[in-house]
C-alpha cells in the first residue's frame, strides 16, 4: 500500500483543528472523502485539505460505500461514535474514532467486537499518549524504573473553561460533561502508564454546582444555564484487581487554582512521577531523596529550529504507519473500552450512591 486514502466523517472543530492538518502533512495520505451534517463545513474542509479527486458526500453511508477509501476518521458527537465506527469497520475500513470511544460501555464493547470480527484496525483519539513527556514516562514505566505502581492520580481540572459551542453541554448527545470529555484523557494516560486494565470497584461523585449560574466567568464566554445539562465536575476512586488504586478528578468549572489537563501522578515502589511542573521523577538514591525534572521539549539553536512534531501529528503518522506496516496501533480499542467502562461506572455510582463492581470480559482485553 503506497497511498492511504482517508475519508473524514464530521468536519467540525476537532477534525479541522487536529485530524485534517496532521493527515495533510503525510506524503503517504490522500484525504479523498468528506461528510458533515452541515454541508458547508464539508465543502470548506475539502477545499482546505482534500486531494484533487476528493468528494463531498450527502450521507456518511455513501462515503463508506466508496471502495477506494481505506481509512475513516470519525469526528462526530459521542452518541454516534459506535454506530458510524461499526458501520465503517463492516464496510472494510480501518477506523480512527475520536475520544471518548463511545457514549456507553456497551457501545464500546460492540466496537471492539466489530474490529475483531472484521479484522480491521480500530483506534481511539487519545493524542496525549503521543506527547514527548508521555512517551518518555511510558518507557520509564516499562523499564521498571518506578517499580510497582500501586497508587495513581488522573488529573483533568479546569478552573473556568466550559466549552459553550457544539453539543458539549448536551447530556443526551455527549453522555456527560468534563468526565467523559477531558477526564477520559487523564484516565487513559494513567491506565496506560500502569499497564493495568482490570478494574474491580468504582466509587464516583458528580456535581452540578456551578453550571446553573447566569453570566458566569468563563474562558469561552458565558454559558446558557438552560442548556447546561451535564455535570460541571466529577470525581472517581477506582480499585484494581491487583490492589492498585486510582483517583480521577475532572472539571470544567471548579473553584481551584490547581489546574491541569491530561496529567498523571504515579506512585511506585521504586520511584514516583508527576506532570505538574513538567515531567518530574522523584525517588531515593545513595540514602538520599531526589527530584529530577526531565527535559523533553528540546529547542534548536540560534537561527536553526529543532525538529518538532505535535502530538496530533505524531498520532496521525503512527496510526497511518500501523496500517501500512500492518501492526497494532498505539491506542488499542480494548484499552479504550476499559476507560469507557470505568467512566460509565463513575456516573452510575454517583447516580445510585453505591460503589460499582466491575468485571472485565477476558475475551475482550485478555
């Protein structure tokens, strides 16, 4: 396969902000198909990123029927991820679906099963794994540098940055607010570092404390309280089968100065790590405690820039390489399924006031 032909389903902010610019930089990619419920957006995306033979489709199903398209990127609201991704897999396409994997764990399960059944590749848009600091820390964890990671924290905290566009505030279409939107990144990053995908119990708390305020201060302008149907913050405590535990914190609006998204804090038997002030490793050596700050954002020298690749660009490149070279993508659908399972359990725990017991199907995650 010399050229990978890509179709884009959903041409909104995440498509034109991350997926399309990154794919357009890859010489082995032609972006040939575009669909959006707002045809003008698809037309603009085609004009900006499309190949010479690119087409606009009036129905995503027509795009999937095109035998020349090898790969589909799904960048639509959460409640359509499963339906479109499964249809694309069954049409013989490899699929990159934006995060979160699905609105519900059952939908995510069906996506995994469809990928296994069709033999097509499926990955989820967790681009924070592709950051320089994340990749360094993952190698450190794999080498045993932290020892056994038995306690971790997943951070996705905004003080006042509620997204007021699109369907972000619509619980029916999104499935939730900051927990499913940005908490999903932090949890994915943490589980990946721990290489631990066997949750046992989940206890969750979800809050609707600030979303009903009129003219509230917000980075993206005031929101409409009548349309704010999701939580403004959510928290979870997860225990794993091997005894490890994770604290997850997420917010779009919270009275805090401790802000940070897609960060993890890891506590191991040999050392610890956190991402609060860059990547820091802490431990002991020669009977003394130490803290090392790892420099991962290297610059060039005067008049010569260093070679830089954004996490979105690296995500796209490695995804396309996994198809061309027929290897597993970095983000496996089985892993993303467990993230969705835990997020759903946090919401259920908050709703019922009870801890939720989970059992992950070994046929899905091994």
